[in-house]
C-alpha cells in the first residue's frame, strides 16, 4: 500500500470568504473527495494551492 500525497497540515478550518482551507488551501469538496482523485488530479489541485493560500484572510 502506498501513501497518498496530501497537502494537509492538520489546520482544518475553512475561510468563509474564499471557501479555501486556511491550512492547505483546498475546498471542502476537494478535501472530501481527495482519496478518490487520481494522482494526476491531486497534483493539479496541489499546483493551485500556493496561489489560493495567498487569498485566505488569516
């Protein structure tokens, strides 16, 4: 069994303005569906996370 790559840093709280997690930058739907995503889709989401995290209000 291989580990699933994840951006989770165990800071699980959603910014109500952007809809992104304060810790990882994913949406609720992305978090819920992460395990079912293909590695390619997960990597595509992860590529967007740095830009998303810049938009959350901390």
